[in-house]
């Protein structure tokens, strides 16, 4: 069997805060990690292992355990299938997987068997979109699942609702016609958020106040529209904080809280990058307990807000240099934030920040450059933009590399985030979708 090369397990030099002794290492390994699972999302696991961008808890973490960090090889590769272009991340039900891509003049959504990769159904819709800058022609948005349907936004701002059982189109909403999203170098690329029968979209519409739009998931009818601002690629986030429901959005200019029931703006904070052909707010906000973390790059930096019991906010800290993720997801485990910086005029770095202060706890300069991640089983599984792959241990005191492959696993660019579902690691680029069994071996 061919084996992807591996540089072997390694431990980097001590973190910024200094080295740790053997006693602290043992204490760290015995520490129970907090993945910040929100009780309001407890029922979402019924929808699937990974039913939407950033997973069932919307924080790029998985509760799966007994996952290996060994080298990936033909021996544990389950399947490989050919697909087309786009940056959409796969989503996974209980035994089915969905992938959204472009092939020729069609946008295609496929449903496949999770374990074997076999095709269950295929949905296609014509498109003529061409990206005016040097990026893929899409699609860019990641689909979202509810119990019976899949929702996806195409490159021409068409919102598809598809029956998960057979791939039949239930309804289509032409959002370009209805709201005229801001014309710019990139099309609408944020992903839909579906909560309690409502679809929330970061649309950037120019017809009235339609930067954020809420639709009925069953009928597609508009429930409300809100805010006058341009769009971003950031997906809205929902959270129940101090008993108050919040819809947290990062638009072109603002990090804001809306009332999910009627779209009323509670508060908004100016934050993000300055617009240019290659700059757009693209990282979805992260909600950790009563804190909201947002990042944007190059240059936007990172901000941490705390939501008060009355629904208002206070700013805890902000920094323009410590973390300025450009399009890469961020996550938080226990008291540490993990994310990649942009590579504007410098090397992109994986950084671990203190949730309390925003200070850098450690950083890693690697060939991953800007990467995407998923946290699971005490580890960070990392996919670099050129197809490089690595695994590091989740620890705040120093970097510990468990796996770093010698050769790229995928082709460049690899902008879609990794997915872990039922012990299966799923990765895609703009040519192939692949799956590996990463369950720990039970052999002695």
C-alpha cells in the first residue's frame, strides 16, 4: 500500500510563555477539555454528524473520541470520488454525505453514502457565473440540513431547497431578483443558517433594509429584512445568552446582534477589513458562553465582546495583529482560541490566543500557511491552503505536533474546511472528495 509521507510526531520549542516541566505535562494531559457545547443545540445531532458549516454546535468542534493521529494511507482510505470546483464544505447526515460543486455550466449537489461513497442522487442547475478575479467560479456557500431538506445558495444568488430523500427541488428563491445583493467582485457566498424553521441569510441586499434576510424554511416566504449594509461571507450565528435569543452577524462594516424574531438591531459595533478586490469579511463569528469573537483580515484583527444579562454588550479586548484570519474558521476549546493569521506581507501562522486577554500563547510557522481546522478528541486536525495536512494537540501552554505530512494530501487551493463524521475524516479540493477512517485501531 502507498503511504502518505509523515515527518513523525514532534514537539516544538516552548511557547511564548515558556517551557513546561513533566509534572505540568501530566496535569495538562489529564485535564478535561471544554468544547463549549451549547444546550440549545442538543437536538441538532439528530440532523446529522455535520449538518452545516462549522458542525452541529457551530464552533468547528466535534464530540467524537478515540480518533487517531497516525499517518493517512491507502490502507485507511475509504473512498475517493471525482468532483468539480468550488470552496463549499461537505455536510453529513447520519449515513449520507452532501457535496456542492461546479462542473461545466452546472452547479451540482450530490448525495452519497458516507461509508462507501456511492451515489444516491444528483441535483443540477445551470449557471453562467464567472468570477472576475483570480479565484474559482464557485460555488462558495456550504449547504445546510434540517430534518427533511437541504438548503444551498448558488453563485447567482439562487436559494435551493431540496428534498434530502430523493434530491427533488422543493422550491427555489431568486434572491438576486428579490433583493439585488451588492454587485462586487465576489457573489453571495455566505452559508444559510437554519434554526427552528427559519432561514437566516447574510445577503447584503440593496433593496431596502435587506443586508440580513429571514425566510420561512417550508414556504420560502420572507419573514423580515434588516440592516442597510453590504454583505460579507460570514454566516449568521444563533445563541441563547442569558435567556435572550441573539442572531449574531458580521456584515460588511459591523458585528451586530439582531432579534431573531423580527430582525430588530439590538446593537452594532464597527469592525472588519477595508473593502478591496481581495478583501472581504469572511470568517463567521464564534460564540463561547456569553462571549462573541470575530476576526477579519488582512488588517481587521480580532475582537471579543461579552453579552450582558440585559442583551447589551461590553468590549473585553481587541487587537489588530494577534489574529486576523482572512477566510479560515476559528475555534475555542477551554480557555484558548485557535486560528490562522492572514499572510498579508508575511508568513501565515497558526496561533493560540488566551480567551481572557487575547494575548498570544504560542504560534506555529508551517507549510500549512492559511489553514482550516476542526477540534476533536483533544486534537486540532488542520488542512492547509495548498493541501498540506497536520494534527496538533489541544494545549494552551505550548505547541505539540502529532502529525505533519511530508507531501500535500490534496491539490491547491484547498479552501474547504475538514469534516469529521462517525470516525471518518472528509476532505475536498476542487478535483476530489476523499474519506479516511481515523478511528483508533482496536488491534493489540
